[in-house]
């Protein structure tokens, strides 16, 4: 099984300056960047519908073309998407392996987080689950977001009380409010 969170990725928005430079030069442009100690080069020529990635790994030279499409945005302008070479689906990210570049549709796109049980996910996310601008109440009523955060804190309280019970060997009411 392939977990995508172990691979470095590149969003297509990172390549927007490359396209703008190539269009202003009316020829083409080259961009270099490094991911996990490997130096990548991306070239784009005006009028092409693909990016050419080149890199060297373990003494071998690799070259791969990844196509893209431009679609009109619902706001204004255009949005670019990578086209998966294996399935033809559009996506916003590509992942870098040692010998190839692939999209999440080319492999069984799974993140390691998806294989955890619900209780394990609480501990896997060490950050606070609250959103930056989330509102728990609106007009004096609890929002859906507020209910979700409330369930999260309730689960945390149950787990904390259970741990206290194990260490203190005392019976504590799990549903009591903190």
C-alpha cells in the first residue's frame, strides 16, 4: 500500500510564475527547485500543453512530461489543472517518487491518516481542531461547526476520565461536565 503523505508534492500554482515568464518571453522558460535533496528542472514552452520535468537520481537521468489543461474559472481568469498520465483525470498536485512523477489517481491514493480508527484520529491530530475563523454560535444558536467541536471536546473528556480511572483506580463519572 502506498501512503501519499510520505512523498513530497508540488501544486500547480507553484508553476504559475513559470508560465507567466514563458508567455512574456514568447518562447519558453525553465525553473529549478529542490525536493528532498533532488534537483528538479521544469521547462515550459509557449503553446505547449505540458510541463517537462527533468531530474537525476542515483546516477540516472529521468525526464517526464505531465500534461495540463486550462479551464475558465467561475470567478474570472483561468485555472490550470495537471492531467494524470494514467487515468486522464484532472488534479492540482503531483507527487515525486525517485523514478517517476505521479498523481493520486495513478496509485491507490491513500493517506496514512485514513487507516486509523476514530479514537486514534483524536490522538493523531495533535493540533487544536478549531478553525481559524470558525463560529460555534450564530445568533444565539449553535452552528454545525459548534456541534462538531462540542463532540470533539466530549470525546476528549471521556478519554481523559478513562485514563484517570486507570491510574487512580477510582470510578469517575464519564459524562460529568468539566
